C-alpha cells in the first residue's frame, strides 16, 4: 500500500497528525499495534496543564490549550475537557520561591498565574492542611478524559480520508530509495514521509535510523478513590511533583505519585504498592479529609521518559523524510492535539510557526547506540 505519509503509532500525537494531514488532502496511513489510544494516551491522569512547563514546551502547550477549547469542533467531542484551573502548591518557602520564578517566566509567554498566599488559600479551599503555604493558580488549565481523545481524533481522521489500521504492529522498516517501507501483518506500506509517533517505542524507531536516544520507560503510579463530597474544584499539583490530584464531577479523586513498573517489550505495566502508599501519605498531608477515603483502583502506563523531561520533536538529523514526535515524559496528553497540527505543517509546509527550539533530537547526538539491532527486539 502506498501513501504520502506513514504514521507509526496511534496515540494522541499520531491520531492528531493523521487528522490534520488528511484534512489538507494528504494520503495518510497510520499503523497502530493495538487500538488507538490504548497506551499512554488512553490511561493517563488527564491533566491539561500549561502550569510548570519547561519554557521549551510552552509554545506547544499554548497552541494545544487553544485547541482544547475547540475540541468539540475539532473531533466531535470535548473529551470532557473542563477548564477547572491548575493549582500548584508550595509546602515551604523554597517551593514558594520556585512558583514565583516560574510565574515570572510564564508572563513572558502571556500566561498569568495567580499567586495565592497561605491564609487566602485556606479560604479558597478550606480542606487544605497547614502544610500548604502558598499556591499558584492558572485558571485556564484543566483536565479531560484520556479515554476519549485519541479514538475521537482517529474517527474524524478516517472521515477525512486517513487510513487508520489498528492491530497492525510494525515489525520491520527499511529505506527503499527515497521511500520508507514498513512491514506490518505481512504487508508492506510505502511512503516518502514517516512520522515517528510511537511513544516510548519511538526511541527504537530513532535508533533504527542511526539516532539512538537515552529514553526510558516512564510509568506514573495512579490511584482513584471512591466518590467523595466536593473537596477542591481545581486540579492540584505540588512543586517537585511527588503527588497530583483531581476530583471528577462524580466525586472520585484521581491521584498519582511515584512510579510503577513495566515490560515495554510485551507491553505491560503495573502499579507498585510502595509508591502508592507514599502518594496516599503525600495526598493526606495536604488534604487530611482523604484520610478515610477508600482507594478503589490503581494503575500505570508506559510513556517515553527523556533525561531532560522534554519530548524529541522535529526532523531527523540522519534521514530525510523522517520526523520525530516521541518521549513526552509524562506530559504529552495535553500537548497531543498541537503536536499533530505542527507535524502536519512540517510535512506540508516544511515549517511551523510554533517553536520547537530545544526539542530537537540533535541534543542527544553522541548517545551510544544500543548493542543489539533494535528491530531484533520483539515489537508486537
Ligand atoms: C499514568 C500516566 C499518567 C500521565 N498523566 C498525564 C497528564 O496528566 N497530563 C499529560 O499531559 N500527560 C500525562 N501523561 C503522559 C501522556 O499520557 C503521554 O505523554 C502521551 O499520551 C504520549 O502520547 P503519544 O502519542 O506520544 O504516545 P502513546 O500514547 O504511547 O502512543 C504511541 C503508540 O505507538 C504504538 N506503537 C509503538 N510501537 C509500535 C509498533 N512497532 N507498531 C505499531 N504501533 C506501535 C503504541 O501501541 C501506542 O499506541 C501520563 C502518562 C501516563 C502513563
């Protein structure tokens, strides 16, 4: 099968790219090993947060946040997006100084987080303990239901003409002249452009084309409580990130902290008890009302974690036609819509107005190649 663009991986990034390319008339084939959105994009915390991001990511985050407001027009569902605000908490003076430092930086990008002092914050959220000394609230941040986004983007991409093939694990790839040839389910898929949106597994794709990167499997440990009376209307984070919480409209509190474990070659992941208990303790420290809450489920997922916690995004430095967008380091659900829009611009216009400075793969030049041919590893 031939196309203009092959997309390897059907998470939020790949599905959004398929949609934006197909809407502009490109012939697109997306190959997904499982179901679209079945990996990190479908199991994450659902945070739609600009607050606290590294400056290199802020342009993408700003663009994505604009798209979240239009999500129903973009893909037929708002994915339960709610701009409930993200309140990042400080538990000591050093953390408060960190909030102020980021807020000053954010102002350069037009973001206006509101600092709330120790007294005012307990007026705003009476459930906070004395451990909370200050907070920074970015009111336009929010949360969405991660189960809904990638399937909705894929559905609209199909309607726009994209070929989205689920249960198609790419088990090999090669250059064929100026084209890429991907093998999946015994078929060969050919196109001159390849988008590497394979999440954690994107590291293997990059290594195949002579660009190994120090990626690790990142498995945020998640929990959810039984439904509880209203506690706090905002998403909560803390400086340092050892716990984060949000209460959905049904009353359940979804929270996380620490890491689970995974075997990305199968791929499966599972939460671990020690980080789960630690996250519960950290949550109770700031919200004592959670002391008697029943945790009803725990889970994790597999994302690509980079050493600098920034994604790899932009053209390959070794292979014309290959464009990377992977390694979102636990923060890529919010970015997915804009990532796809920018990828489509890079393919069709050769450029994007959204800055990718600091995200290119060249920052890992010199990283040693893995000893084994990455495609000898089982990829299904
Ligand atoms: C538990 C958890 C909590 C998180 N919380 C948040 C949060 O609150 N906010 C936020 O913004 N981000 C969060 N993240 C991060 C976010 O989920 C990810 O960064 C983002 O979803 C990555 O999207 P992606 O499209 O790059 O990758 P993925 O969603 O992993 O998609 C990549 C796809 O590629 C496919 N693939 C891989 N190899 C092959 C192959 N050989 N053949 C075919 N297909 C292949 C995979 O099956 C997968 O579906 C969290 C992540 C986790 C795991």
